[in-house]
C-alpha cells in the first residue's frame, strides 16, 4: 500500500493548534509542570498495540512542533504503511514537559485516523479483484472531514464529494420537494455549470429507468439487494457510474462488488470505525535514572 500525497500544512496546522488549545487551556499541563523538572529531557517511542494501517503521522509532528519546536521526532513508517502489534512507529526526543503536553493530542489524531485507514483497508481487501472502488461519504466528524477523507485514501479507498459545493447528489428529500425524479434532474441541470456532475439516488429499478432517461452522470443504488444491483448494472450498461450503498460491511461487500458496480460507498468508515490502539511508551533516560537513584 502506497502513502497518499500529504495534506497541506495550511490544512493541518489550524486543526492541530485548535486541539492543543482545547487540551492545554489557559494554564497548560498542570500535572507535568508540577512533577517533571524543567530541564528533564526524555525519549519516547510510539508503538502499535495492534496491527493495522497508519494515517495521521503529519499531525503527530505538528502537535509536538507547535508545543515545542525543539522536540525531535523520527518516523520509522509512512502513512499507508501496515504495522504489526508491538512495532515502533516513531521515536520522539527532547524536553519531557513538551512531549507530555502534546502526547494526547498527537495520539487522538493518530489512533482515530489510523482506525479509519485500517477499516478502509479491510473492506478494500474484501473486494480485491473486482473493479469496484470503496468510497467514503459526508458522514464525517465536524471539522475533521479533510483529515478523515485523507485517512480513507491512506487505507486504499477513494473519496466521494467533499461537500455540498462540488457535486450534485439528488436524494429522496430533493425528489419529494421537486415532485418527481425527472423534474429534480432538470432543475439541477439548468442551475449548475457544465463541469458539475449530477448523481441521483434511486431505490427501485423503475426510478433508475427514469433517471437514465434524463441523462444523469451517476446513480446511487440505495439499499438494493444483490439481485437488484445485478439488474441495475445491466440496465445502466455503462451509461452512468453506478454506486451501491446501504450498511455495507467487509462480509457483504464481495457479493455487492461482484454485481459489477463501479463504487461502493461506506459511511461507517468515517463515523464509526474503531481506533487503532497506539501508545507513547514511558521513557527511560538520564533524567529518569537520576531521580530513580
């Protein structure tokens, strides 16, 4: 698995800064400031406690850099890498107070994003050999969408639209307000530029037929059975991109991919994937040894 292109620093830095400010508040790390000598220097190791796929290492670097630029971090792995339980991911050295202050913020990002990458990699592997690509949705944590969609890419998946402003997706509520599918599509076509693609959500093959006649670019085949999906792909016959959705898991994905759909969208990758357990190990260095003696 290859590492995805990194997110720009202008995207990462404000998010990490905000998280640090939330954690440190106005008084800083009261515990470490009281217990750890000012001149104590230490070395910590980031280690995986379970196997998985990494994502979010740049955020770890920013967390330590923003707290104390003198902290040095060395990575042994890249985003998109698979790690085994017990494997060292990175080492961090420098002022102990600063590292302890940044620890939780760094781990929160790394564990969360690596969990998304790991879950994505599992379902990508489940459909290997089929043409279907695994894509995420807009069901993301507010404020973290760019990061979570990046983590999906790190796991080998692809991204659906990033927001309401980069594509048209006509869903059931839009159709209800417009009155019917054709009217909704016609209104969308008339309102947006020629570079904007139009996708429509359909629940039945009858709705699909109407959408295809109206000339949509993509169809979201929502909660259809494998039999219906097979029929839908045959009806589309390459005239539009086909996307399957609806509570799809690694167990159900292979049969869905085998129907020939182009995309499989999975909302839980970003809203419910469990974290990948990673820890920052207790240091043993000259400062610690001095206080043990």
